[in-house]
C-alpha cells in the first residue's frame, strides 16, 4: 500500500465516526456542555472547518464553507474565517447548530472535497511544501496527517460526550 492510499483510508474512516456521533441527537443535546467540555455540535463543526480549511489551503482551492454557502446557512455570530482554533468558552457557545442535518451536510460537503483531493495524490505529491512558516517547513503529507489526527481526536471526543448523553437518557 502506498502512503497516499494510507491517507485515503484514514480520511475514509471519518464519515462513519462523525455520523455516529451526531445521528439521533436533538438540537439541545448537540449544544450540551458536560462539565464545561466542548459540545458535540462544536466538535463536529470544528473538525469540519479544519478539514475544509486545511485541505483547501493545501490544494490551493476555495473552502466549501464560503463557496457553497455553508457559512450563511449556519449564520454564526463569528468571523467567517473562524475554524475553532483558540476559541474561548464564550466563543464555543456561539457555535450553534439549528439542525443536526445541517451539521452533517457541511461535514459531508467538506469531507467529499477533501477525500477527492486525497484520492488524486501520488506519493511524490506528499513531499510538496505547503507551509514554510515552520521549521522545518510543513509538507503536504505532514499537513494531511495533522488534519486526520485532529479530526479523529475531535470525533472521539464527540463520541465520548455522546456516550454520556446517551447514558443519562437510558
């Protein structure tokens, strides 16, 4: 198996995890913060924004957040370029999701674009420098591993919160 195929497999695991964390939750459950932790709605929105923002940047393409009208549909009281990095607790509370299907729709759109980009990569593409602000400069391969890592971490957190919510309802 080639490195680009491994990355494709890793990205391919995200939809099941994300949909499993969200499907069946009410809007109130999406926003419930257990012990001050980030809520499921924020976690999934943030991982979607990271996947959209970082992969679009690496691909030299526009984000679906703005190009496909997702920012307007969400109508968040935050700057349009916000991805969730370094947000305060009050800012996390401003990430409101009016419908679980809206959240999953944005994830699906961002993920489809990212997955298509990753599917077309060769192993040689992974050595291309995509961010020279770091020492050493960040290659496409490193950036994509970082995106998958962040998305899997937040999907797992969403499942943990979901498990607590489900256990209280049973």
